């Protein structure tokens, strides 16, 4: 597999035009007026890479610790530094229960990777999604559960004080106020909290399997809470119709106040208003694990899951587009992987700093190809 590391300065100009609301013109520049970008959104071939300089194993780790897997990384809106976590030196299952004295949450200096904060020991089973709100507080979902711990969302102050927890500790449920494998969390423009809940649907590939999952109380939904943690509403179930999900794996808001959901099992992005009304979809981003929307409304989506059995022929990696259309204008290639010779391996979480540098959070599928480092840093070209 040949992975391009080239940079086109023209695409940076295209990004600027798209971010300024000229997405139609930018699309024409990419595809000769056809509305499609030159190159293939499936393989990434022919699509420029705006961040070709790769640092594997980015970020410091306290002495004596080893990197575990992750799926979450975000940028602090107050200072531009990087919030992330690693799973207490483990991979999946219950790594932070097995390593109870290890603090999984980190704040890294965005320029050097130095540790600025580290906390959260004794709270998590398996951290999954992470979000830094406008006040610098950090929210982390706990995907798995054991007795008295997990299936929750936790809010911390920037210093690590636990401020709020959503869900019932250790209880996976679909009743109001309960959570069941929460994947990601985001705070909306008016302070309401939105949780992408339910990880199981992505493996259900028939109507019968989805019906059985629903009957078992498994979830594929967005749960909305007030700013003080009161349950307000929810929408969605395991399914394929618009407004249903087969694993709502990541959530984020754009500048228009619209909620974007990475519906991983259905290979699409779904867009909603803040009350759950369906607005639109995108289909050119692959089997999406993580998303990040920049201030100028470019969406970066990372595909860590495409394979010849789950999403044939689609290359893993980071795809970049304007929120205004379904045209991929940038592509960051994956790690070369012997076990995925046709499609490569990429992380699950993605974040973009103020300079356009991209940080990927390496999950179970890609950690071994990132030299054991939980984070990979893709710097913009010069």
C-alpha cells in the first residue's frame, strides 16, 4: 500500500473558500464544476493531505507508565491545549478497574506534548468519549460497567474536581436518566448536554438482529440533559432510518447550532436540530469513529473501522469537508498495517488545533501500528 504524504497548497486555499461560505465554488475547483472533488473519497487517492508531517507516539507519559488504547481527544476552547485520555495502560474491557490507581485523563501542551494536568483515578471502567466545554471543563463518558461504576458521563473542572455525573453507576439501562454504553458527549450552545448512547448496534447486520437488540433494551440514541443534569428527552433506537442509529459513536456542534452524529454502523453522518429533528445526512466520510468541527465549519472525520468485512474497499484515515456539502477536500492517510494491507489502520478520535495540526487518538485497531503511542500528531505542511 502506498500512502501519499504530499501537500497541495491549493487545497488550503480551497479550505479557506469553503470556510467562508463558498463551498460550491470550492467544489467546482476540485471537480471541474461537477460538484465532486477530484480524487476518490473512498480511497483518498487524488485528494490532498493538508497535514503530512507525522509524529507517532506524541505526548508525554508519566515515568513508569505504558500507553493504553484510547478513542478520545479534544481541544480546550479557553487556551488551545489538548485534552485526551488513555485507558490506564490497558486496551478494552475494564482496564481502569484493573489499574485503579492510574489517572487516565490528561491535558497536554499543544506545542510540546508536555503534561499540564492528569487526573480521574478510581472513577472509570473504560473511558470512551471526551469533550472540553467553553469554560474549560472536561467531560468524559465511561462506556463499560462493573458493580457501582460505569455507564456514566462525568464532568470535571480543569483542575480535576468531579462536578457532575450522569447515569446510574454500574447500571446499563434505557429508562429516563439511565445510560447504556455511552460513547460521546457534547455541550450544546445553550448549555444542554447531549450524549451518544449505545455501542452494540454497529454489529447488527440484519433487521432480525436489530429487532432482537431493541427487545433486549440495547440502545442507539441521543439523550439530552439540561445544564444541571436533568433528563429532558431522547431520540433514536437501533435501526437504519434517519434518526435511528447503529452506534452513535461521536457527536459535535457546528456554528449553526446543529448537532452532528457519527452513526458508525450505518456509515454516515446525521444532522439534527437541538430538539432531535432530522435535517440532513452525509455519506462520503466512511465508517466514522470520531469527528471534530472547526470554528470555520470544516468537519474532520476519522475512520478507524473500515475493513473488507465491515466496509469493503474504504480506506481508513481522516477525511475533511465543509459542513455545507458532501465533498471531501482533504485526506490524511492511515498507518500502514500488515493485518489491513488494503485499507490501513487509523485512530478513533480526532481533534484539530488552531494552526490546523491534527491529533488522532489511537484505538485498539491502530495502537500497535503507532509504536505503542496513544496519540499521533499530523502537522501542517510548510
